[in-house]
């Protein structure tokens, strides 16, 4: 087959970027390759989730008190395993684990980075064949190399991320990742098993007309959020016609669509859960980083998500994220 050599694979792209950064060691590209490998393994299982016995609850409950699906555990093991065996990661923290894991071996203790991830986001959608995803954020460790990673390496503000990304296991499987240099999207080409560049230099349109929120909780949202949703219902698109409401229930897919098309995604606090549902370290921070690099914004209603000083690995935060001008309008209502 005649492959177009202008289309870069994920590995080719990260290596090419490396050449442009003087004194870089290649550890970050190597870490991204480990994540890409884990993603391909998870993708294989996700694709056959309807066939084999990996559906349904694993019978345990995660640290946040939610049912854990079997595929969540599988994905967790794949990402943790790939990073443990790689050379770039000193330790991980995952939505599925009570505490962080310092790999603590001779190679890992010398590694520059730690990674935090939600191995399978939207897992409630597995049984019904709806897109799910993985979310990750990468930080440079703050403790000295040569010793195991500690909690301080993980509890960093989101703006300290050096890279963040997500994988959507959808109608096709995509890996999107951001560094300060830009956001790029790669689609898995199943014929060669490689992520290949499909969406170079993604920018979030400053305007949009899609709003994504769980409408069922409307009467439990703060008044300002109710006002904004009502505004969206009354607004007209520039070329006529009403705004569109879209909510899949997999944040990865919802935010991915809004990043590409322009829109806003909201998971507000409610009267019974003032901090909402989403986890700052595994869900909010990576997406806030990606959207900001792409020209969008992310807040918890009052603060920039990336500036929140974390106090616990599993802390939750309300989340408003999306196109710049829609975020401005939301803030006027809040
Ligand atoms: P997870 O499957 O990792 O627990 O996260 C699911 C999250 C997020 O992806 C989604 O936007 C949200 O939960 C949906 O929650 P509601 O059903 O409460 O709207
Ligand atoms: Mn999640
Ligand atoms: Mn999850």
C-alpha cells in the first residue's frame, strides 16, 4: 500500500518535536509512546466489550463509592503497567486507586515525570456501546531524582502540567494531547496499529452554539447556572436557529466535540453535592490544560481550574469549560 509519508505517526511527531527543543532528553516522547501503547491495548478490549465477559461490575466499589466496571480495572492495569515498564515515569495516581503508586525501582526513581489518569471515563456507557475515554495529565516531579516519588509530586496545580491528553474510544479511536506548544489529534489506523496525525494544531473556536450539561439536575444547580442554561435555550445561532444541547455522559466525548466544534461543557455543583462529581486531578486539570492551550477556558465558577491548589488526590470540583466567548457569557450569569 502507498502510505502518504506526509502523515506522521504519533511517534514520528513526538520525535520530530523533540529535535526542535534543545537539551531535551526524549523522556516525554517515550512516556507518550507508553500511553499510546496502553491505549491500543485498552482499545482492543473496548472493541470486544460486547463479546466477552468484561462487562458489568467487577463487584467492588472505588474510593469515591461508585461501582467499578471490569473494564475500568483492566484499563487501569494497562496504563499503570505501560508506565511502570517505561523509563519516564516515577509513579502514577489513578481515579481507580486509593493512593498514588511510586514505582520505586532503580530506573523509575531516576525518571522525570509522574502521571495522573482516569483510566476509563464514562464507564457507565460501556454496556450500551457509547463512546468512552481515558484522560491523563503529566507533571515534572518536584522531589529529587534518585528517590521514590512522593505525594508532593502528584499534588501540583494543573498549570504545572507539561502535557495532558485524552483518548476517545469512539467510532474511531483518537488520541489528543497538548503540550504548551499546541494540541494535536491522532486517529488510530487499525490497518497498521498506529496513531496517525489527523487533527494538527487544534484550536477551540472562540464562539459556539452547543451546550452540554445534565439537564436532569437543573433545579439543583446554582441560580447563575440556571440563568445561563435558560439563556442558551433562548439564544439563536448567528445564522438562525436555536442552540443545541448535547450531553453524552462521557466527558471525554462531550468535551472533545465542543473543542472541535465550539461549545461549553458544564458539571456544576448541586444542592446535595456542592463540589459536583468530576475529579480535579484526573478529569478537570487535564482538560483545562488542553482547552487553554487550544484557546478556550476552564473555571470552577470562580477560579481558573489550573490555579486551584489541590489538597487531596481525589478531590472534586465543579467544572465549566469551553469556547472563550461562551465562558464569558456564563461568567456574566454567575
Ligand atoms: P467516570 O466514568 O470516570 O466515573 O466519569 C463519568 C463522568 C463524566 O465522564 C461524565 O460527564 C459524567 O460522569 C456524567 O455524570 P452524570 O451522569 O451525573 O451526568
Ligand atoms: Mn471519569
Ligand atoms: Mn473512570
